[in-house]
């Protein structure tokens, strides 16, 4: 299922990523941002990030160029939203600002348009709280950068129709994404909660002087994360104890995990001094190399994705 036109509202990192992803599929996209300076930068960034997908072998050049000729840099919200089948809200994570722009979107949108928010974890009942029609509203939470990482969390509002859920899933699949549908909303959704839990422990280990920032990053990206890229945490442990599977794993190792769980960081706030120390450590570790590191990260990401795609069984019988 392919929309006739997609509107992306908000042209920060995520809006630009959505626009690049849709343009790379040859879909007509209109992008709009309230800030004219951001619009100017975004216009260049969408082209750069869409064409980067060709260089990374993630999209064919002819389709990308077709998508880019149809890219509209809208001057007004109404221009962006007009005739769009799918409207993606991607403004900053502020529930009041989202409510306000969504009311504006609803007023301008066609009756059949699907409306999704890119929120990282706000409850859909709050995001869409001021709208009249909720059957066509839902969250499609991407990961950064959205044009590369295929997972998208789809989170319904209580009144989202099954048809709208199916349509969002179909659109995302047509874009080569892996939509994961949550059965119910929870703050932070699934990805945010798992990421927040792991990141808290990572911060703690750095602030307690156990390991440096770059060694910690390597410990995760070449350790559990590479295993999780091939199989999720449950399947990883089910496969980690021979024939006995998870039963044997829990017999041998659950007690160790329980003793670590008792000692894991459980704070819920970083005080200003800790924030300063964390920021300084991260900036020192990656000083002056951010653009180079971003390109290197994108090359590695596309290589991992290609490897996973090639290794996936055609029957789709594998899981994890
Ligand atoms: N950055 C991430 O890693 C990430 C990942 C997944 C989801 N998200 C979510 O995606 C959304 C966007 O995140 P981001 O990092 O791109 O934010 P951002 O702050 O970089 O960009 C938001 C953009 O929206 C524009 N904007 C604000 N109000 C507007 C309005 N009323 N109309 C039009 N444009 C408006 C701003 O000018 C800005 O350019 C947030 O909800 C965020 O939580 C972020």
C-alpha cells in the first residue's frame, strides 16, 4: 500500500530522516518547519541523506532521484498537508506543542488522511488529547536515523481503528521497515524503556570510574548489542546453555543475575554535577570527530543491515 503523498511536519533530525526515507522509496513528500532557517538547512539535509542511501546501497538511484524531484519544501502547514494520505508529526517532544500542531493538522487534513506522531514515549491519549477524530491517529516511533534503522514502534490510542493500524503497518512495510505493534501504551513505549535501562547502567559505570566512555561503547556495541542484533535477549539466553535452553540457563545463571540486579543503578535523576561530568567525558572521548563518526556509524549500520538481510531465511521461519 503506497500513499499518494506524505507530509512531514517538523524538520529536525527525525523529520528529515522520515522525509529522506519516503523520498528514497520514490514517494512524493512535502516537508514543513515553522522555522525558516531550519527549513533551508532541512532542504539540503533531506537531499544529502536521501542520496547517502544510494551510496550506502540502501536505495536505487533512479527511485531516489524520482523521489527528490517530487520533494516539496512547503511554506505553510496547509500546503504540506493538502492532499497528503499520511501526515507524520515530528516536532520536538513537548505534549502541549504536539497537541496544538495536531489540532492545526486535523483542521487542514483530508478526511481520509492517516495522522501519526513520532513521539519517543508520550502517551497517545495525551498527544492526541485535543483532537476530534481519534480513529485515524497513532504513534509511529522510529529510531534515529529513521532512514537506516528499520524498527518502528506502532502505538495505538485507545480509539485508533484497526483499519488505521493496518494501514500504518502496510505503509511502513512498503518502506522496508519492521513495524512492531504494542498491545497497549506505556510511557517510553518498549524501545525507550529498554534503552533507558541499559543507558542508566552505562552512565553509572562511567561515572563510577569503572570504564572509559569509548571502552564502554565498545563493550556494548561489540558485546550484547551485536548478539541482540542477531537474536533478542530472550532468544540469546535460550541458546546460551546448550540443549537445556532457558531452563538450564536459569538454573545456572539466574542467581548471578539476581545478585547483579540487587546492585544495579536505580537512580532516576542525574544531578547537575553528574550531568556535567558525563557530558565532558563523552565530548572528550569523541572531540572534533562527530561528522566523521556519524558517517562511519552509518556505513557500519548499513553493513549490519545488509548482512542480516542476506542471512535471513527466505521462509521467514526464524525469529529473534
Ligand atoms: N532524536 C531522536 O533520537 C529521536 C528518535 C525517535 C523519535 N524522536 C521523536 O521525534 C520527534 C522529533 O525529534 P527531533 O529530534 O527531530 O526534534 P528537533 O527538536 O530536532 O526538531 C523538531 C523540529 O520541529 C520544529 N517545530 C517545532 N514546532 C513546530 C510547529 N508547530 N510546526 C512546524 N515545525 C515545528 C522545530 O523548528 C524543529 O526544527 C520528537 O517527538 C522526538 O521525541 C526523536
